[in-house]
């Protein structure tokens, strides 16, 4: 299914002040993969994500989403394929009610109103937020806003789900519901996160970014066990891999399926 594939070749992008956001970024993500983008603050995670739906355009290199190179001509088709959930849900919620927010993208695409209600309610049901449909978004909790923001994307039936720090500012229960929800999304997932425990649970592959470059790309569990790599990229092992502080016992973590990577420590 080529429409679920993301392929980057030597992407480079600098901001107007000359700050390099990403440099020499090359990877291929295939259908159904769940991939974590990890790195410290300023590593380039958000900058890279914003290229995947055309919010930013690379200065050099080629980015392909399915059969389409990401160009202005193909931008509409790419955005129908890539669903982007931003780090701050308030960036996506701006209509008077939750229903209106989830319906917004569908109506812009010209989906018949008779189908819009069905798709909106299905998306809200998927994230457990049907009861919020008539509520104004500004009165929602952080976890509720996150769920509705995800619903705005799921309603569009994307082939590729892209998320920027989806667990930030969530309490433990909301975070657990989010992980359970993301496990049900069968297509390609690309998740930028500082939450390495969530990445370990959801993603069989991790791409480490450092100073705008890919530092390592390979099986999540293997890379998270590499203390030299973690130290170099200013990260720490997930808590579940650090062991009990009293007895040192490690949680049993099942082996993940290996993926071809370009690991360079």
C-alpha cells in the first residue's frame, strides 16, 4: 500500500534567522509501521513533523508521501493522507462546539452533510468523547481536548497518523486511554515524544534525532538499551527499563520485532 509510505531523502531546512532545523534527513517508513521520533528539546522533532503535511517545506531534498512528492501542487492530496495532531490541542480546536470542530475538515472537503454527522459521531465514539459533542472546546479538560483533537483527525480517515508529544500534560488515566486508542489505529503512526515509556509500548522502531540530524534508526528496545546513545542524545532510559530503585529488579519487556535500521552510535 504505497499511499501509507513516507520517504525522505536528504531533507534540509533552516529557519529565516539561519537556525538549522533539520539536516541530511533520510528514512523510509512503510505501511503499518509505528515509529517514534525521540530526542531532547531542540533536536528537530517538531520541525520534521511539520514537513510531513506541508506546514514547512524543505530547502533541499525530497519528501514523498505515498505516490506523491510533497509539492504545492500535491499539497491537498498529501494533507488528505496525513493526519496531524499538534502538540497543543488548542491549535486545532477553534469552533463553537466539539461537533463543529470535528466536522470542520470534512465540510471543507465537500463531504455531504448527511455523511458528516455519521463520520463525526464515529470519530467521537472512537476516542470516547461522544458525550462532549455539544460542549464548547474551551470548557474541556486537557485530556478531553486531546481526545477531541485526535477525533478531528480520525474523522478524515487518514492513511498516516502523525502526532507531536501526544501525552504531554495528560494525567495517568488520560495517558493510558490515549495509548489504548493508538493501539487500535492499524495504519502508519509517526509519534514525536519525550515519553520514552509510551514509545516503548507503542512503537517497534525509533528514530533518534540530535541537533537536527538522525543519530540512530532501529528497533526501539535495542536503541533504548544503548546507554552511550542515550547519553549522547541527552535522554534517559524509560522508567520501566531502569528497574526498581529498591531491589533493582527489571520489568520483563517482550522482544520487539526487528526492523532494518541505520544505527550509528
